[in-house]
C-alpha cells in the first residue's frame, strides 16, 4: 500500500471519527450533528492527496516508456555487435556461415528479450494502473458517501 493511499485511508478513518463524535437528537431518525468545519478540513486534505496518486500513476507510465526505450536500445546494441562480429569473419567461408548463424541467433534472442521486457513492463504498468484506479474509485465512493451523509445532516438541520 502506498504512503499516499495510507494517508487517504487515514483521513477517511478520521472523517468517520468526526461522524461518530456527532451528537444525536432524539426523534431525528439516527441523524447527527457534526463539526462541519472539521469534516470540510478532512475532505480538503483528501482532495489534496488524490492528485498525488494521479501524478504517481503518470510517473509509472513514463517509467514504462523508459523501460521499453532501454530495451530497444539494448536490442539495437546487441544487433550492431552481432553485425560487427559477422563482418570481421567474412574472409573465411565456413566462418562466415557460422557467424551468420550466430548473428541470427543473437538477433532472435534480442527480439525475444525485447518482447519479454515490453510485455513485463506493460503487465507491470497495467497492474499499477489497476490498483491506482481501484484506490481512487474506493476513495471517491467513500467521499461521495460522506458528502451525501453531510448533505443529509445539513438538510435535516435546516428543517
């Protein structure tokens, strides 16, 4: 669990505490009076923390692009090295055939490694994005629920 997610969850727990500290009036059907300033302050802190999760998700996407770029450069370097080795062995026919086979193997290995690294980075980013999405969805649902509860309390207070 990320530090920011833990902070958001702590703030939500704190908001629940504020709601639990509210005092009830008899015959109000379970409605409570709460310190709205304290609740608003907690909601503001949650609002500030959520963009940090979004920035973190964007950084993960950028890391994915960097990993793919590094894999591509590594694959190109491996291919260049293989081609250079093959060129130096052109003088002898048998050696040339062996070099070509080896270069093809190296190129195939580089391509396989590149695909594996790209798939692994895509899987990693997808997992991180899914978890960030889940976290933000949970936080948003809790925020909406709390907001509705506060709105209902305010409406009942006005009546």
